[in-house]
C-alpha cells in the first residue's frame, strides 16, 4: 500500500467524488474522504509525532502491534490507524461501472463457501445490517476459506489475523445524507459498485496486506 509510513498523507481518491453516483452521492464521498479520513490521518500523525520509534512502522504493523504500546496511546493508535486502514480499504474497493459479479478464483471461492452469489449477498447484507452502532462488514480470508465478519468502531480484521477481501463501511456518515437511516438501501446500492477486479487481487495477491 502506498503512503504507508509516518507522516501519513491523505492521498486523493483514485476517482472523482461523483464517480459513485447514483449509488453513493458526491457530497458524501467528499465529506467521507476529505473530512472523516483526513481526521484519522491527522490524529494518527499527531500521536506518532511524539513517538519517534513508532514512526518507522508501517500502518499494518502499527495496528497489529497496538496492544504493545503504552496505555496512554494504545487506544488512540488502534482507533486512528484502524480508521486510516479501514477507510483506504473501503474507498479502494469501489468501482463504477462495476462488473457486478465476482469472477476468477474469488468467484470459485465464493461459490464454495456460500453456494452461490445471491446467497453470498444475502448473508453479507445480513451481517452489514447486524452491526450495532458503527462498524464494518467484511469478506475475509481465514486460512484457506472465506468468511463474512463484522468489526465495530475502527477495529480491523488484520488485527485478528484475517486477510481482508471486501469491506462496506456502515458508519452513519457513510450513507446518512442520501439514505437517511435506511442502511439496507445503502447496502443494496453498494453491491452495484464493488470493484471485483480489486477484490480478486486482494484474494490472489494476499501478500499485499500481510
Ligand atoms: Mn467512514
């Protein structure tokens, strides 16, 4: 991953703010990237500023090792490094137009694990709806099998040893302006803009996120 060490910067999105219309609105994309993600980046840089030893660690290492840090900064690093990682992953896995369906090795793995794509969608949607409060639903690789998991706040699957393939952000800031409180509608729209090419890369080139 690019820009993976202190000082972190908020790289531009790899597409325009209006690229996900009509599924995710322009203003939401702008606020989500320029304010929400930016805040996590600024906060992470601020914490690391006073801890030179931690400045040499990659974003993933910061997350995986966060339990080792002094209590005074442990939560802050976990929340803010997690916020950076999760948002980058979320923005990275969007594409419009999208191929709409998984393909390649990931398609085979999805059919092996969940019978078929409609069934996968149903289970993934249930998981995303089940997140109480703020968090994410993920498709992850757990050793050799696929699993659907959820994380709360800015916790990440990599802290638990999973390899992330796909993610949907179900914090209200990700959908409230367009979908109000209807998370289910947002999830239905999100299925139209999954970057399956990237998901396939995440699945096959697993070293990227190790
Ligand atoms: Mn978010």
